[in-house]
């Protein structure tokens, strides 16, 4: 019996791809670069006001990953569905650092370059996208975001089994915090996970530029 179990583990672990422990959902988003007149911009969406979740907020094109789908496949598929861009025309540069969120979901950002003339050719899906807009990458590199923090305080349910765990009811739970990066732009606010990804990309580019100079 033990030998069978060991063989099973050997076979399965050989191809097992680690993920987020207890993770429930995975999402892929595209961080779209657009080149115009020799300058790069990042494209953002404004979510349709009719959507149930986060209506009217700024985001990147993306959504929940289907079974067996990679982050890149998801990001390209969702970009096609939301903006009407042929996924074959998007140049994928690679994946950025992922975000493990406190609701046990994981967000995988994918950096890609949209085809030339895309702003005139795309057809945003009105059921999902209110509008799209561009922000110069140079602005995001030169202008740090506004940053705010709020504390995350554990609140156990009333029936939490303190006695079973042999800990006091005034147990000192470890708290955390959430850092919120906000990029104001012409009456809009780039924030939340979109703000964090934007800040992460800007930091990476500045870091890599400095490394190239040294």
C-alpha cells in the first residue's frame, strides 16, 4: 500500500505545477503598451457602469482563467473579447510578478505590445468597457503614485474554537496592511491592483535602466 502511494506521488509530482495554497481563482490581465509617434503609452480601460463588480473603475483587459489555460492565453483571449483585438497581433514580452490577493485569488499580469494603429482599429465591447485611454509611460516613470495604507485586522467568527486550540479569547492575532497606489490622470484614478501593477512595472523599468547605465 505504501509502495503504491509512493509511486502515485512520484508520477504526479513529476508534472505538478505549484500554485497558491488554498487558491480558489486565477486571473490573467494584459498590461498593454501602445506606441505612437515614437513614444510608448499604457492603455487602460474604464469598466462599464452596468457591470456587477467594480463598475466604472479603471482596469487592464483581463479576466478569470479557464481550466487548463495559461496566464498569457487568458490575457490575450480576454483582450480580444473586450477590445476586439486579434490576439495573434499582440507581441507578448513576458509575465510580470503575480499578485496573491487576500481572498485566495491570484492575478497574473502579462506585458504586451499592441499592434500599430490599434486605437483606430479596436472595437471595445460596450457590455464590458465604457472607454479606453492612454497614459504616457514617461509620465508614469517620472511621477510617483500617491500612496496610502490601511490596516487589515483579523476578526474571528463568534464560534471560533479558542478552547480547542488552547489559546485565549484575547489572542493577539497578527495584523497586516494594504498599500494603495493611486495615479490620478485627467479626472480618472488608476488604483487597486491596476495601480499596484503600474507601480511595479515603473519600478522595474527604472531599475533595469539604472543597471544598464552601471
